[in-house]
């Protein structure tokens, strides 16, 4: 028997999404925000006034964080109809290098079935538009893919140290075995004797992928072409000015007499010097992922370390993203890429606190080896392949949070995007650009993503 456990026909069984791909607080993300201010019937989706500074005069717009959220924000700011490079100076600060963190080390899965539902449809459409406009297929590996949940039981190992199976059946034989069991026949790179069941999670109609590093660096380059200046340096402090509070400001949520604070600049230190400098800012956008609380301690963004490896397999791999379920409980995810490599990642951990920069992330090579062993036990093509990269990053959690902080004029947050940061980056960038230039998000409702929900 090919399958060790009788499975239902594929057409009658639809897999539920792996737990980490679902929102941790689904009810919270779907409910209206207690900070909703005003709604407008002039747009198909509800919008709300942010009370940001008018953009008629010269402005200094500062973005902190050169990951995918910061880079797509910079991109969409420069594509907004109101953007004028003669009046709007945009600076993007990055502490180490563009895509140095999770944005360069993630899986890159895009899914119409991702979360939160309020921005996923917009981001799915924008990914397709970006790929068409900027040759994303060639430039960052954009393509439609299948996704499935694979329940497997590795065969008895032929090697005591790494659990390899050693099967060498031909592709035609394997395809016939897979087809007879209702498993996609192009998964010939798997050992069919290990498969217990397979269920579809997504198809090319609602699932795609990009190469995260290539996508992020491309967004940065495209933004720079339109006038964004990228500075490698660490922002250490936010500067504010105070003024008498004349009236209620929706973004500051203050009433009555007193004073209001507005962003006026940032203090930073370039990577090539030890001397602190200042830069003016009329609008400050924090997009530093799990490092965002460094500048905004009241915002809670959990950080979890994730390990991954990249392999050159011994044979071509079909475009199927697989979420595995194995007896060990490690359950690696496998993402074949159009550059003839596969990316595989394991479970997250919280053993080591978040370091000060992405350059100081510690890689546990034993965890990377565990990933290799697990996927080798179900795939001869991966077992016989060459590991070319072992890496780790920190995934931000808690959100996503998109919008004004609420206590200071001109301060916005776009962070905490969980494992769906690459997926939701275009929508985030476009919505933030609308907030900056128009004072409200127009393309989608972000009421449930109010950053004040994540603050203490």
C-alpha cells in the first residue's frame, strides 16, 4: 500500500490552515476599533480622518526600517498622485542593510486566504500589478503556485545519523503511485511511501510566491529611482515640538486645554561614523518590525526567532508549497522557488532575546540541521541536494498595526505583520501613503488595525 492510513478523496477534503497561518486574535482583527473617528460614504470602504499635517507645504517624511514594509511604504509614497519630489523629501533609515531581517529570510508565500481579511484582497491585487508593471516574474520570482498540507510518516531510516530513506524509484513509477492515491502527480520529488495524506490549501488562483530578498530590494531600488534617499544608520530618538492645544485632534485623541506634541525630527548615527546627527521630520513612519518598540516602547510587538535553510535539490521540484505534519512535531514548511532552490523553515523559538540589530541574530546550526533531516526523510531529492544557506531571523507578531499612534501628530506605525508581512506589504504601503497625503486610508478599511490596540 502506498498510504499507511486510508485517506478521503482529495475533492471531499479541504485542509484547515496551519495554526501559525491564522490570526492569533481573529475576533479582535474583525471587530470595529474603539478608536474609530469618522466614516465617509464617499468611498466604497470606510475611512477615517487621521488628523495628520497638511501636505501643501514642504515636508520631510522619514521612514525607519528597511524591511519589506518600509520599502513598499517608500515605493507607494513616491507613486501617490500628490507626491512632489521638489516639496516632499523622503528619507528611509535602515540600521544594517535593506532586507537584512525577516524580509530577506522569509518564505515569500502570497495567499488570497491569508489574514487579516481587511487588507488581503487589496494586497493580493497589488502584488499582481507590481509584477506586471516591473517584470516581477524575472525580477523577484513572482509566480502562482499550489499549496498543500502533507501528513507524512518517514520510512525506517537507512542511515542511523540522519533518518534518510534511500528510495530511488523513477518519476513515472512515483507519479503513478501518487495519482492512484489522489496526491498531485507532480510531487515526484517526495517519497510516496511516507505520505499518509495530502489536502489542498490553495491553488494558482489564490496562491503565489515571491523571493522576499529580491522583492524587498527591488521595492527599495524603485523607490530610490523616484527620489527616496536611503541612509544606513540607526535611529535612536524621536524629537518633538509642543504647542498649545486649540481643539480636539483625532490623531492625538486629546481634548480641552493643554499642549500637543508633534514630530519634529529624529536622532540617528550612521553606520560609518559614531557621531549622532539629527534630521528634520514632519511625518515619521515606524516600520522596524520587532524593533519598532525600541522607539515606541508602549507598543507591544512580540518577536520570535525562526530558522530556515536553502537547498539546491538533486532534481527539479514542482511549484508546490507544502506544510508538513511529521511525528517529530517539527513540521517544516517547504517552498520550492523558480531559481531551482527550495526554502525550508522550522518552528519558531524564544530562547534568545531580540538583539539590537539584524546583524546580531544568532543562528543555531543544530536547528538548521534538524530542518534538513526532517525534509530529507520524506524527499530523496532534498536529501541528496546541497544546503547553500543556513539562517535565522525574528518574526514580528501581535498585529499588523497600521495607522497613527494617537498621542503625537505626524507619527504613524506600520509593524507587527506576523508571518504574512511579505504578503501584506503592498497594501500596507499604499494605505500609509494615503494616510500621509490624504489624511485617511481609502483603499481598504484599517479600523481593526489601529496601533492603539497594541499599546499599553
